[in-house]
C-alpha cells in the first residue's frame, strides 16, 4: 500500500486486488442481500476509492481492517437509501419448516440456515460474516464496525441465538447426528 | 481458568470440551444450546466457503481499475491542488483568520485605526509658552549723493505728466441707466451744446467699446 501511495505502483495495486477482491466481493454480496451485480459495482467503487485517495489510508494501521471498513460503510450507505424490511420468518420458509420433521437432512438444514443468515439484520450479519467467513478477530471487527468490543460480542451472540431459535425444530433430528 | 464461550463454540464441539471447559459452558448455556450453536457456526462457515468460491470478480473490473490508475498517474499534479479536499473546520478557521487580520492587522487603513491611550488621568500638565521674538527691522543703507552730470541729465528720459484739467463744463454725466450695461433700449442723453471741443461720441474709443458691448 505504501508503494501504491508513493508511486501509484501497478504491481502493488494488482497484489492488493488479488488479495482482497474476492473477500470483499463476498462480504458485500452478503451485506447487499445477495445482489451480485450491485456487489460487483461496489467492489469496483471501493478500489476506485483506493486509487483516487490512497492517502486516506494511515500506513501505521492495519490495511485489512481499513479496506473492510470502506466496504462496510459503502454497504451501510446503501441501506440508508433502500432501507429493506427484515422479516423474522418468511411464510414460505415456515411452511417448509413445518415439514422439516419429515425432510430431515443436512441439505435442508443448510438451505434454511443460509436463508436465515440472509434475513439477519445488517448489524448482526456484518459481524457474523466478518467473524465466521473472514475469520477476523473481535478487535478487528470492532474497528471495522466502529463499535466497542462488548457490542461486537453481544451482536455475535445475538445473531447465533436468533439462528438457533429459528432452527430449533431441527434440534431433535439434526443436532443429535 | 477463564474461557471464552465464543472461542469455544468456534473451535470445539461439546464432546471435545474438557471437564473444566464443560463446567464453564454449562454455567452459561445448556448442552443442547451449545450443540445447536456449534452446529450452526460450523455449517455457516461451510455455507460461506461454498458460496464465496462460486463468486468471482468481473474480469473487466481489474482492467478498468488499472486504466483509472494509469490515468491518475498521467494527470498533471497541479490539478491535485484543486481536487484536494479541505476539512470544513480548516476553511472556517482560515476565514476567521482573514477577517481578524483585515480588522487588526497591518492592512488596516489609518482612518479606522483607534488612537492608543496610555492613561486617561493626567498627572502633570506642562504648558509651553511660545514667546515670539521679533527681529528689529534695521535698514542699513548708504545714501550717496548723486552728482548730476550733464550726461545723466541727458540720459534721463523727460517725464511729462499730463493731467487733464478738470473743467466742470467738460464733465459728461451719465445716467444710472446708461451705466447699467445690461439694460436694453438705452438712449444716451448727451448735451452736445456743452461740448464745444473734442471728438464726437461716434468716434470716441470708449463710447465705441460701450456700444460694442451693449449692442
């Protein structure tokens, strides 16, 4: 990043792009309600910002947390414009889950889990994806979401608990496997 | 030994926990809850990994970004001055500083400058009295008696002073109306009988001038 800041080094930029583009794309894909086209556009915007204003990055700080902060803020701005409504349980899923006892298998559990993950409110989804997909530490997540460490822990716990409650009907058949 | 439930859930199933860890976990949540949350977290990781592999950045994105980087390198650096964003507080502070300098600084005009009063009370009053000294006008002159020679008498131009003889009969009286040059239809009343000598008024230079100014 220092090389990019000093000389606009293309090799340095390519290295950054290869290292983070896939991770950022998936993070924004999840944060934008699995809208791939928008996630692709946002990815380009994030890197354009790095090109246009490389000096905004403080080299004394962690680049990974900074670039994820830029991406998270971009997604938050999008929520402010769209403000999607988050429904706890989708009617179709309820009807599916009613029959879960009969269709117990791992695939159904994962399908439901994936859907419930997408339905998490953004603040929970954000910390959940950063923690369990990106493998970031709680401190790093606290920097990215600009919250105290306790809030991050609380959000992670709440997100896991919500998912656990929604998938409660699998308890007897799936968790015991 | 202090444990972190979140780290344990991330790393170990309930069966993998040792006795102290189990004790710690059971103080927080039940065994079923732990197992449920553990399975959710592990499956979530699997889902994330599977989804992220399918998702690839557009090929055009990197090319577009490299083009943007090259264009930025080519653009003259002078434009960076105009493109640079200044924080609002810096702009406001600069404006305040300019106003302050204009009011109190060296650019202030002499008319608006306030006089500096050191003290309002006057302890001692000094009165200066100016005594004008007039120099006595002394005129040193040497009067040498001029010796009149024949030459000097010859060189000296004879001064003749012609004084008109005041003869009451020779005075011309003009009425006020005549003296007022602005008056129109002025008619000169001159008693020609009392003027036996001299040029006629028509040929007189003064009367000619008067006539010219009036008519």
